[in-house]
């Protein structure tokens, strides 16, 4: 059936796999090899925190461009601009709220 499916241009999923360490054939699964214990998936870790997608900057290589992103020469985090809170619609609302607070007697 696999040869017929390949001739028809259809994909066939594998049901068996080989261990890369001991070359034993076994059913396809995520479990370690029953013969030698070799795992087929890498353990989570590194600077991507196990695949969660959030970098751990302390574990990045010093040559990585993202290692020092957002920090100053002293090692402190850089300040983030608050201009978006002072200008535009958000700034207008904040200014109006301040004026109301000043106009009310305490």
C-alpha cells in the first residue's frame, strides 16, 4: 500500500522508527528507546526556557546581540519614554483629569 500511495503522490505517515544510538527498530513514539534509553527529543532549557519563547538574558552568549538589549553600560535597565502618556488622546485625558482634581476644593 505504501508503494501505491507514493505512486499516487500521497503522503504516508511512518509507524516505525530507528534509534539513532543503537539502531533498534521500534514503534514511532516520543518515549525513550527501550533498549538503550536514548531520548529522541531534546530536553527543555537553554536560553529559550524550554521552548516557551521567552529569552533568559543571563544564559545568552555574550556575543548574542540580544544579551544586552535594554540595559545601560552600568547594567541597569534603560528608561522607557513616557511621551505617549503626555501627548495625544491619552495626554488630553490625563490633563483634563488633573485640571478637574485641581479645581475641586479639598
